[in-house]
């Protein structure tokens, strides 16, 4: 089977061709993990592969709760998207817990 113009990023079960003995072979980047790549996968896809590149994390947001348990979030942007079966992008958002301690909190207790 040939991956020519069929290279897909990540895991994509629709990204396949008929290989030897009429069995499916795959042209997605996940085929390297499962070992079912088409014979020309490396020459057709990996040579031109571009992995995802992301920027640095932005600042954490303020706590979602002024008093008590809440959460903070931050994000980052994709600067170069993956192409031709390159590595997919990592997480673009993070969230963590926080404890709101606004000065007015003590007065309401």
C-alpha cells in the first residue's frame, strides 16, 4: 500500500491503504506504535513530518473564588501546527486549585 498524499497526524483509523495480501496498512503517525504502517510510510510521511510547536505558558488567571476553594487556569498557543504525521500538540490549557483569600472573606465568616 502507498501512503503518497495520505499522511495523517495522530491516530486516524480512516487513514489507510491496501497493503500486501490485501490487508490494511496505515499512514497515520500512530502506526509506528502499533506496527501496522504501510511499507512507504517512512519515506512518504516522516521525511516531511513537522511536529507541533507551542509557545510558553501564559500567566495564571486569578482564583475563580474570592473566598474559599476555586481554580486558576493558564494557556498557551500553537505556533507551528503539526503536518504530515508530525507529533501532535501537547495540552494547551492547564487548571489547578486555589484558595480565595480576599480581605472581605474574614468579615463574612
